C-alpha cells in the first residue's frame, strides 16, 4: 500500500514539474524544461521506489544520475529553440544598397517616414514623397535614419 505522505510528495513533484513543462512550451527558452523533467522523473521514482530513495545509500545517487540524464536529454531541445548565431549589429552603413518596404509615408525634409529593412524599421528621408507599400533602396544613412529612393516608378504594393 502506498503511504499517503509519499503519494502527496510524488503528486506535488509531478504536478509542479508538469506546470513548469507547460510554461516552457508556452514560452520557449525560459530554461524550465530541465527542472521540469527532473521534478517529473523524481516524482515518478518517489512514487514507485520510495523505500529505495529514502532508506538506501544509493537513493541520492539514483536521484543525481536521473537528474543528470534528464538535463542532458533537454539540451537538444534548447539548441533547436535558440540556435547560436552571430550577434546582430546593423548600422546605417551596412544597410546601404539594401531594399526595404515603406511602412509609413516618406515625406521630403522630414523623418516621419518609416521603412522596414529586413526585420527592422528605420526612419527614412527622401528627396520625393514615397507612399506606403513602395519598395525602396537605401542610398545612404546618417544617425538613425536612411536616405531612400523608390526602386522603380511602379505602383505601391498592397
């Protein structure tokens, strides 16, 4: 028969571990999968083998070995979620020649225009008005703004 105290401890470990696991799936990269997997496995071990874990010299060693295995099993997940890459370092010089899309109308002699280049939105200047949706090329940049020109005289994209 299962001791009610052991059952309560096992259930608590499994429930908290499952909650951490669910939170990790909702917000990947929070590094909660490692403690979640350790708590779930420890709760299951505590449910199945409570006397071995509590009354044996091997109990702590078993928990440590299982915890290490659970931690090592989660490493591929984190490599998939957050692959390593070069740090982003976009400057106005590196944008010269890039193409972008006008997301807020560009007005001459004003910084109110906005252009999306790759995944970033930049303040844009131009010598002529450019409507939203027009594809543009970056001619130069200064500070946090870029000078752009329309790619061609075609109509704006919708």
